[in-house]
């Protein structure tokens, strides 16, 4: 019986267990208009990648704990000293020094507004979000960048005040664990697994 | 805040003149089951040879190095596809390299090719681009394209690139378009124009005789963008041969092609729109800082630059290109352009980035009729016709080939060979396409200078390819 591939790190190395790919037979592609002549062949692929978050892991770990971490350049010699980044940047783009991790949860709860948005009726393969997807880009006081995310309740408008919600039950440890709802939304209307 | 050092603003200089000698392309379509990629590449190369009355074997004898634009290895499920193509073209053991910069791959391929000749490393090079986007169904194709966004911060959000791109469209639509029905109408006109011009292009994938209403009634993809506002997903190949002066003259002797001077510049900006930091607008030669002093007043929410409404990479690509080639007023100095119309709204945004209209006024380029081959309001030639090929919306977006196709199109006007390269009944027949009864010659009469903009994703990479008749230069030492 197959099992999902799982990975841990031990002694600085990946320890891999389970199945990381599944073999499916090729099938012929034939031309219906030309006496079913052979045109080509399907090449099935089913693979699982092993991906590290590296220095951003603190951000993705924080989401399931109801925290939003950003980062800040504290290099006194940098022209961008004091600049706060969300999305999290491991290094300052100006001096390339290692940024300081900062907890922006309260900033996000009290100052988040929608900079722009998009209601998308379609998705690509492997999408896990409900459609239509309400993409929003969120700006915050004192943060130099604008976070892309999605709105889970209501219809987005530019300038709308929003607050973060977190998938704390069965988290995916991806950016989809963070979503937003209009300010004032109550817990009982949140999607399953999410909390204010 | 992004700031520049003096060294970063150095105007690029080629060490010797570089020439576009010939170009060619394959048929473009959503799927081409009957041909492998190498067959499409051979089609493009054979056409390029034929344009200068050479056999492929004769042209190959001139090539010293090769530059291959192919963006998405995962679409074709073939790493090192460049090596496959190079072998099939019979160009081993010459040096070759693969280039990939998303939607700008074609332009970036030309960028590398031009620099190779300008530096003296090679006297004659091949720039060939292709893409094979029919190896997966469309939804998986959308996932693969979404991998060109940040894989941790964006791709998991819907696996659909349109979503990451269209948030910028929404901002532009609300701030500069003011959500006006008239602006939405202007966006639709671009689709009508590009699908319409594609009707006269035998290479084109999506020729359509449609109306503004058809566009406005097409299915919503991501409001306000509808299906007919969006570019195509394509298969095909395009190539160009780039030379130094002596080789260019030798290759084109007694042929219809006059070697054209070519320059390519490039710029970039963050993959994540989220990470766009505020900065001052880098000004083009036809702009002053004063004209943008009240932009926030005129367009509330539009004061942040580049914000989500401008493409900094496009602005910087032409910032370098115009100074390099002597272009001051693009509406006057250029005769024809091919722009990267990934979406109707981004076409409008690009008009502003490249200075054919000031920021906030892009729609006027369409509404004035300037962008048409023949101005619909006056019946006179458009001041600066754009995307007569049909562009990415009507002709194709076979990513690695797109920037080269655009340059081919611009060059055919300057060579005065547009009618021949698009009207030949044999070409329509070879592609199994019907030449329309109202087929119209879109040759821009007297064209001497043109430009192609090749653009990646949310503006991560942009190139500006400027092509000029060598007897109509704007700057002596360009």
C-alpha cells in the first residue's frame, strides 16, 4: 500500500519516507481524421517536491499560531535602515544584511486596508481555494510593501479595512493559511479551520 | 525607495554597429500536433534564409554562435531543449546558450545576440525562440504559468497568473480609468483591433472579426478583464539573424532586404508586485517632472510610483533605449511599434511607460485613432500604428518566440515587404488557413524606424528592441 511522501530533517539531512511518485502507463495519441495514425504519446508525471522555506520558515510557522511576521533592516549604515517588509524578506534589498524578524500581527489587525483586488473566476490546476477567488493586496501603516492574499468573507473594495484570519486547524503551512475578512467580521462566519 | 547611481544610469553603447539581416517564423496555433518543435524551428529558419535568397545550408555557414529563447522547460518536459534544437539545426559544435526571462524571453534572446555581435565575439549569430504550450491541458498550463510567480507567496493562491496580474489592472481601472464605461469600451477596442489585424496575418492564431460588444459580452476571467481581453497560449517559433556590418552587406547583396540597425535594451523589476517600493518617476526625453506634480490630484490614488499601475521595467528599458538611439518623441521618431498586449489594459499601461502618452493618458492613444494603421476618425494613416501583427491577443504568445515575432513584424514594414510576407496565397495555403476576401495590405508606407516591447509577467523583465533604416538614424554615433 502506498503512502504519501513525508520528509523530516535529521543531522542536517533530509529523511524521506513513503512514495514520492506514482507510475502511470503511457497511452498513444492517435489522429481520428487520419485513420487513427499515431501522433504521439501521453507522458504521465506525478511527483512530490521537497522544498525548504529557509529563513522564511518563521513566517509560515507563525501563521498557524495566529502570528504575522515581517522583517526590518536595522543596519545603521544602510540607506534603507528601518524599512519594514511584508512579504517577509530575509535580507535587506539595499545592503543585503540579514533583516530582523518583527511581529506585525497587531499592525495587520489595526491598519490593514485593501490596496487593490481582483475577483478571479478561474483557477489553474492544483488550486485549493474556493472560486471565485477574491485576491486582495493589503497595505499596512509603516510597511513599505503590499502583501498579496485573499478575502474569505464579503466583497472587496479598494480602501476597505480588513483583518487577518488564520488557519489554525489542520494548517497547510502555506500562504493559504492566511486570509482576510472585513473589519468587524465575527468568528462564526469564518471558513472552517480559520480563527481571528 | 529605489534610487540609481550614476553608473547604473550609464547609457548603453554598442562597440560597433549591429544589423538585423533577416528573420522568419513558423505558423502559430494553440496546438500543432503534426509537428515537433524542431520542425517549427526549421520552418522559421528556412523562411529567414529564403528572405535573403539563401538556402538554409548557405545561411548556416555564416553563423558563429546561437542564442535560444525558450521559457518554460516544464511545459515541454524537456530540459536543455536548446541542445536538442541546436543539434537538429545542424549547428554543432558552435557555441549556444539558452535564455529565459518569462514573456520577455524573445526580446532577451535578441538582447544577448546583439551584444555578442557588438562585442566582436561573433560576426553573425542566430537568435531563435520557441514555445510549446500544447503539451498540457489549459488548466495545467495555467498552473505552470503561475510557477512564474513567487512559489511560496503567490502560486498557492489559485495557481492562476491572471489573478496576480489583474490586481494591477484593477488598480489602473479604478484610478486612471475611473471605472468609466468609456474606458472599458476603449479596452475592448484594442481587442477588436488586434483580433482584426490578425485576420490579415497568415501566421496568426486568432483572427476574428468582432465588435466591442462581443468583447464586453465575452466571459469574465477576472473583472474587468474578459476572455477577449486576454492574450493567447500558443505554439510556434521565430528567428532573426544578427550581424556586423561587413557580414550584413555580404548576406544581403542583391536581395530585397536592406540590413537594419538594431539595438536592444533591458530592465527589470520585482517578480512580486507586493514588493514594489515607491520611487520618483524616471523621466523620458519628452517628459518633465512638472507634468506629474499634480497626478495625485488628477487621479486620486495614482500618486504612488510605480505602484500597481506602472511597469518600471518597461519605463527603464526605453529610458535606456531612447537615449541610446536618439529617440526624443516616440510618436514622431518611430513609425511602427509592436507592444506586449498581454491584456488590453496592460497595453494601455505600456503606452504610458514607453512615453507615447503621459502617465494617466494612455487611453488617448486608442481614442485618438493614432494606434491604428488607418485612423478610423480621419481615414488618414495612424500616427504610430501598433500591433499590426495582431499582437499577443490576435497573433500569438508562444513565449520564447514572441519578442522575435514582434521584431520580424516591425522589420517587414521597414523592408517594405509586409504585403509580400502576409499576402502570399501560398503561405495561407501552406498553413491551411483561408485568406479573407477583404484582406488588406497593412504596410506602413515609408516606415524607417520601429520598436518592439517584450515583457515578462508582472513586469519582471522588459526589453526594448529598436530597429532603424541605417540611412534614417536619429543619432550619428548610436
